[in-house]
C-alpha cells in the first residue's frame, strides 16, 4: 500500500452542473435533473437543491414537496456523455490506469509517475484546472494510498475540494470518521454498532475481532480492514460493461398493448444505438416489466448471432413484452418497462455472409447509420424507424 498513489476524481453534481453550465440563467438556482411526472426519480440535484434535502434516487413527488421552487429538467444523456468523454481524455493524458465508475467518476493510479509522487497535490490540482478549462465543470479529488481512502477523501472534500491523505496520515484522517461511512454499513449495522458504543472508525479499529463478530457476523474482518485503511484492490482500466439498458417509469399506468409495443421498439432502438456508439454487440436481449403492485417480470432471449441492429433487438423485446401482456388477464397495467442488452462483446466490424447491402440486414444497418448520424447531430428522438412515439413521463438510462 505504501508504494501506491491513487486518485479518486468525481465531478460535482454532474448532470445538474452541466445544465447550469449550458444555461447560465440556472446558475445559483436549485436544479433537479429527472423526477418528472408523478413517478419519476431524481437523477441529480445541484447543491442549491441539496440544501432543501433533495438528493439522487429520491421520488420526484417528494423532491417537489421539499423544493417547490426547483427547476426540474429531463436528462440529456448525449450531452453528459459528450462532456464525460472530454474529462476522461484528461484522465488518460495523466495515466493509462483509469478505472471509470460512471460518466462522472473514476479512479486513477499514478504510482509509476515520479513527478506525481513527489508533488501529488500539484498534480491533482493541475488535473482539476484542465477539466475546468476544457469543460467548465468542477471536480473534487481525493488522493490516498488506496481506492477506499481516496474515495472517502473526495467525498469529504465536496464540493470543489482537494484532499490528500498520506500513508503517515491515514490514522489521523480515518479515526474520527463515523462508522456509517464504511462501505457496506447500512442503518441496521450502524444502529448495532452505536448501541455498543462503537461510533467511529477509531473505535471500531480498537474493537477486538471476536466482539465485533458477535455484533456484525462475517463482516467483522472486512470492516476492521477498512477502519485501518487497508484496501489492496488494483485500479482496473477500461472495464467492459456487462450490460446496456434503458427503462421508463410511467406517469400513469400503461394500459394499451399497442403503446407498449411502440415503447419497447423505441427503447430497443436506443439500446442498439448505445451498443453501436461503444462498438459493442450483444448476444442476449432481456426485458423488465413491473406492474403497479411492484411484481416484476424479467425474461431474456438469445439472438441467433451477436448484433447491434435495432430491428434485431426490437423483435425480441416486443415478443417478450407481448408474452407478458397475454399472461396478465383482461386488464393488464404496467408501471415500468425496460430493455437490456446482455452478454456484450466487441464489434469487429465484419458483416456476416448474408448481410450485404442488398439484404434486409444490410438495409437495416444502413438505416441504423442514418439514425445514428441524426442522433449525433440533432439529439435523441427526432427521427425514428417508421414508428409512432409512445407517450412517456421520464426516461431513466441504465448502465
């Protein structure tokens, strides 16, 4: 651990900050991305909105109660991905060892950089300034000997912070922190620890393992290691996504079969477009459907061969959704729908034997290219493959 230098970089209130960046009139106002409609969920909240208690994953209805003056906006994922790509270019200019956790967050390993090791804070500050100069966005950075402590440091430095925890300063930094900041410690575990008068990292670190086992069971060794600041996980660059998905929650329960078919087609096309943007194909297509009583139907089907084509994904998604509809009785109702591409692999760019330009598959690919070009230039939703757009309340992109 002593020979590593790890940065955790996190863009502050990323989605909301992008909206304020692109629209200066929103500066200083409580901006809430997502949470639209009766059942929408907050994707991000500016720091002005957080002062009212609004936070990500909160139901939009609750956010409006807490912050009636909030500016609620639909997510613009294409714009967020555009700026994220620039930020990650800044990361990779420093080191190839970049582990992206999301569009706005990553670990960087600078252990092999003598200059960074000698002046870690200056290096991190230079990165923050470069991100701000190229994008206008603010990043908080934590510097530490490992990933766990670096993440804690950046969290505690927010917003617009830079916190460096050296190997020698680990104990002084960690010991005062409350136990709920330990990864995997939820409300129930926190309550048990607090009843035993174990309220801080330091108190937990000094607790004999047998006593801790009696309180938290098999978690004890892991929590003790984290309280000491032990974390030997490597920074793993360019992790391949396990799946790509999108899902939608409806303002009002969906009750129309044809509308569901249109929505599944729409979402399948979006997922296919994201596969193509990442030069990926999928072997499996899955759907997720949730009724108003929160029962969830999840089914998947394999493709004949890996694909990133909208029609191929659409046919399976619509078929699986229709299977659910036929099983629901006389009056089906739907609260949420989603489409997932799984079993991803790199697209080598080779067309199959029977997918030339004159075949249906070849023509589908040409249409996909035209749709991708339209999305790139004009954004999502302007053009579609010969289908009407279904009504929806909120779009919630998946990972």
